């Protein structure tokens, strides 16, 4: 997937505090098979940008295109379908469903798009094994460490082989060894499957994994 964003703006209104202008004209173009790293200080709008690219929130202005098709103006239902089929998102705060086990969380995405269950389960087994969380599959999120939740969230995001993978600090809670595993998996998503990967990170070795790094500053992206 070639992802293109043109002139994205986003503000959050505070009745008393006044509007917070987070994004002020973000342009971005990432090709299939490419990994783009996004860096920027806390509060610069990295997660906000991923939420827009993941079609979870509408931009105030600007446009997002997948494969040259405008998608930011699609209806909510078509966006939801597109998200389920083509976008994987590793959230900064994981967002695992607390009432489901790790295994059920990982398989939820496959169920949502109606994939063959046995095939999805076989892949989930292999993926959770590689990410070192298979032994935790029967546990609920509250019973998992932060790093384990992060790895389960990663498995959930990639199980459907998304064409666009958004990863918000996916190694933020991990030790060096587990971080390496995640970065290896991210690289494989791009290099072996041709996924477009957008990686928000503060780790130098994670940014080094990317084809290029961009800095979000003053509401815009610039070369890092
Ligand atoms: N729903 C919201 N309502 C009001 N303000 C918001 C909302 N979401 C984000 N913001 C504000 O937008 C700014 C950017 O937030 P965002 O979470 O995108 O930053 P970030 O770069 O991801 O930071 P971090 O590195 O700490 O994760 C912050 O000042 C935040 O307070
Ligand atoms: Mg963030």
C-alpha cells in the first residue's frame, strides 16, 4: 500500500483552555515495503497522527489516500471495514480487551474479517510463540506484565497481515532482547510481505531499522 497524507490538520478544542493545535499541515508519503520512523517530543502529536492515519479520528482538514484512493472522506462503516481488512495498529497503551484472554484478543481481528478460523489459529500459535507470549495465552490482560501486553497487542495487530502497520512505541515496555524480536518482526512485515510500516519510536536502534526518520515538530513532519 502506498500511503499518502496531504495537509493534515487537527486541533482539540478546550472550551476554557482554548484549542490545542496539534497537527498543522502534515504531509507524508510511504511506499509499500517501506518503514518510516516518526520521532518527536512527548505531546508533539505522534499518536494523534497515527489515529488519523488509522482512520480512528477524522482530520479537521487534509486528505489521506491508500493506493491513490481518498479514504479520509469515506463513511464510518466503509472506514471500519478498511481498517479491519488492511490496517494493523499497535497502540501505545495496548488497548487489549480486558474481558478476553490474550489468545482471544489476538484472534479477535481475524474473526472480525471472517477469516478461516483454523488457519488464523495456526498463525496465532506461531506468532505468539515467536513473540514469547504463547505461555500466557490463557491469561487476561490484567494478569500480564506491560511488556507481555505489548507483545500480545503486537500479535493482534499483525495477525491479519495488514497492508498498513501503525506501531506506536511498540518496544516502549520491552527489554533489549524482546525489543529486538519486535523490530525483526516489523522488518519482516515490510521486507517479506511488502507492508507499509509507520513506527513511532524513541529508541535509536528502532529508528535505525527504518528506511528514513521524520520528526514531528510544530505540527509538521520534517526530516529527522
Ligand atoms: N482527545 C484529546 N483532547 C484534547 N487534547 C488532546 C486529545 N488527544 C491529544 N490531545 C493533545 O494533543 C497533543 C498531542 O498528543 P499526542 O498523544 O498525539 O502526543 P504524542 O506525541 O503521542 O506524545 P507521547 O510521546 O507522550 O505519546 C497533546 O498536547 C495532548 O494533550
Ligand atoms: Mg503518543
